[in-house]
C-alpha cells in the first residue's frame, strides 16, 4: 500500500476538531471537505461580514460547533497576514479564505 503524502497524508486532529469530525486522524483534504459539508448543511454562509446566515456568500458564520474550532486559530501566513480568531464570538464570521489557517491551527504538529 502506498504511503500518502502532502495534503492526502493523515494528520492528528486537535480535540475540538476531532470531536466534530468523530475521527482522531484525517487528511487535510478530508478535513476541509467535511467542514464545508457542515457549513452548507447548516446554512452558515453569508454575503456580508458578520451578517446573518443566508446559505450563500464568502463569509462563514460561527455557530456553537464551529466557534471552539475557529477560536484555536492564531497564525501568520507566508505573506505575513495574521489570522487571529481567539476572541471570536458566536454569530461572527470569517472569510472563506481563512479556512486553511483554521485547519492548520486544529491539527497537531
């Protein structure tokens, strides 16, 4: 059996993400896929920053399940942009482009 590498290599999940996913290890691609499935299933997208959920748009609304996962995120991208969601509240939004930072913050090094 081939050993998976890169984005398809299974990674260990932090506790909050592990609880949501019901798994201890998953590839990053699967984590992202499942997060989007949850977001779409629960209508947690909006077209306006901190807007009400309307199931469309580039912002993701934090509900009680996503909030503990989002709040673990504090990282600086290669381009120097800081993503700090540690003080986020339920009902606030993140830009969908921040999802990579969220996934990265919720896996064990």
